[in-house]
């Protein structure tokens, strides 16, 4: 960077002018989507930049490595940046290396970086992991949907042994393999800051479920993890039994995501035993499993126990019939803590429809706390689907709170699509 160009950047009155000057100097075409967002940005105080590709208007090109180069050089001049969302674009390992410079800069205040569903692979994960070894500001890194594979997972596991700042790490659908899963669980035994981790849909080809054994051994030791996402893992009742052994000895975890697994009635029985033993779990996602009526009854019994503090439960698409759904309705009525329940995709016969209409009519449930709405035709009661879902996260990053991690505002507890 020449002195003349540096003077031009410093003289820029706005961040958008700085971006245009850098694009001109680097020979990079100005991205209208980036420019439009920068023109609306005031960088004189702490600010976040939301450039997510799934929220952009049609007609704007997705961000590439060249865009990451220009933007990263621009943002290095604005250390008050606290959040950067560049998810759902075409950024590869090269672009990840440019963005890693933001994490290496000593004066940057960047607290959250979202790169979900880009084209980052092993080398990109390695350079990000390396930059985080000396970083003391970033609280949240989201890499879900990037194919970083086994070696990328191993590099990030190594980073967790050194970095004691990061609080949220998302690695869902990253093609993690057994070795990287085991290494990550081992790193979590000693890490004392990570509060939320997502490792959903790892590529696990062993029927022995060794990863569940290692996570079971990690849970009694880890004292900071609040939220654990293990969806699409092929988890069976045997794995659930192993995992439950660790859950019984864990006194911190509040959100357990087991959606889209192979948990049946026996797995639900193991989980119900966990809930009975003064377990801190407040949110459980069992959607798209196969617990059926017996599993629903096991959970219903546990929900009513004095030791359970469960507040939100999703059992959508679990082949549950009238007996199991009525037991859950009764458990909701009797429980002093359960407030949200999601049941769509099961067998909603008329007795179930009547039971949930009653819960809604007396105010035990509100429409925002469930995914069904009653209606009547020719004297018969039916349930229609409401597009409410179990909230995706319990943990969140608050740019104004260094000790973030409490519940989000009440209106965010259910997501409406």
C-alpha cells in the first residue's frame, strides 16, 4: 500500500468511499450489494455489517474472494467493527485467508464472524484456526455448510486447546469425520469458554458410535457448555444410552439438539431418566426421530417429575399416536415449567385435537408456544399447522455485553417462518 494511497484512504469521509478507493487500487470490481450496505453504515462507533447472501436482493452478485480481499482491507481501517455476516456466498479458502487478517489485527473489536455456507475447505479452516490462536476478541465463529472435512476439524480442535475467548462455534454440515469429532470432544474437556457448539451431520460410517462415548466422557468434565447440537448424526438408542451417562453428570447444559436421528422408545427412556435426576436441560429437540407412543409416555412422566426444569420440547414427526400425544398434553397441563411444545407431523386424531384446543382455550398454551391451531368443521375438531418452530439457539452473542449468554428477548423464543 503506497503512501499516496494510504493518505487517500485516511482522507475518506465514509466507509463506502474507503471501500471504493481500495477497489480502485486493487483492481477489484465494486460489488453493488457491498456498496449499498456500506453507504448505510456509520463507522464512527461500534457497528455490525450484515452481508448475508440469503437476505440480499435479487440481481446482486454473490461475494467472491476478490470481494473478501477489498472488504477486509477496508475494514482493517475501522476497528470498531463488532460483527460481520458474510454467509451464503462464494468465498473459498483464498477469501478466508483475507478475512483471517481481521482476526489477526490487534486493534480490531470483531466479536462475531459468520461464514456459513460458503466454499471454504480444509486450508481455509486451517488459516482461520491459526488466526484465532492469538485472538482475544472473537466470541462467535459460524462455519456451518463449509466442507472443511476431517483435517479442518482437527485444526479447529487444536485451536480450542489454545483459544480461551471463543464462546460459540458452528460446524454443522462441515463433513467432519470420526477423528475430528473425537478430537473436538477431547478439546472440550479442557476448554473453559465455549458455550455453544454445533457439530450436526458429521460423516460417521461406524456403527459403534464411538463419538457418543467420547462426548459422554466430555460432558461430566466440561463446566461451561450451555448448548449442544448433534442433529443428523445417526444416533441410535445405544448411542443415546452412552450419551445419557454423561448427561446425568453434567450440571450446565441447557439446550440439547438431537433432531433427525434414529432415537426410538428406548432412547427416549434413557433421556427421561436424565430429566428425572435434577438435570438442567431446559430445551430438547427430538424432532424427526421415532419415539412413538411409549417414548412420548416416558418423556411425559419425566416432565412431571419434581427434578425436571424442561421448558421447551419438540417431538415433531415421531410417529406418535393418540395415547402418546394425550400423555404429553396432560404433562403440559401438570408441569410447572414446560411452556412450549411442538407436535406437528404425528397422528393428530380428534381426541388429541380436542385436548390441544382445550390447552389453548384456557391459556395453558398460546399460539406462539406451539405449532398447531385448532379449527372445527361439521362439529369435528382438527389441528392446522402453524409455522412456529423450536428456537434454534438458546445462547446468543450480545455486542453490548461481555458476559453474553443469557436468554434472548421473550418474543424470540419461537421462530415464525
